[in-house]
C-alpha cells in the first residue's frame, strides 16, 4: 500500500465506519497516547523495565500501526499529502545532512 492509498483507505474508513474525524486536537492527544504506548513496549523489551507476561515484539508492530493511523488522520484533516511531505523531508535531509552523520565520530 502506498501512502496515497493509505490516506484514501483511512479517509474511507473514517467516513463509513468511524462516522467522522475527531477534531485535530483530539487526534493530537490520541497520537501522544499511542506514542506513549509504544514507549512502554520499547522500555520493557529493550530497556530495564520488566515485561508483563505475553508482551512481545508483535506489540511494536501494533503500536506503530496505531501511530501511523492517527498520523494519516491528521494529514487528511489538514490537507497534507504524506507522499509529498515525506519526499520533501528526505530531500531536506539529503542536502542538509549529506556528510553530517558520516563525520560524526560517535557513529563510527
């Protein structure tokens, strides 16, 4: 699925199953909540926090998908084409950071 297809799929789901988009501030709060859930999983799998029974890497996939869903909702609501936005971001990183990371001794 391309980003354009994902944006169209989410928009269709919202309009048929979800009734309507939550407002932008509500979706921002939901995004923060989902990122927090990913942080909890990561802290338990890769940090020092103890895992609960049944927690595993499959939860990373679930939380990332939840984050992506809300990001797509926000993009749709605000008229952002994620394909174009991502390409602009990559172009910026390629020009700004062309040698920056390669010359960072902490990354060697």
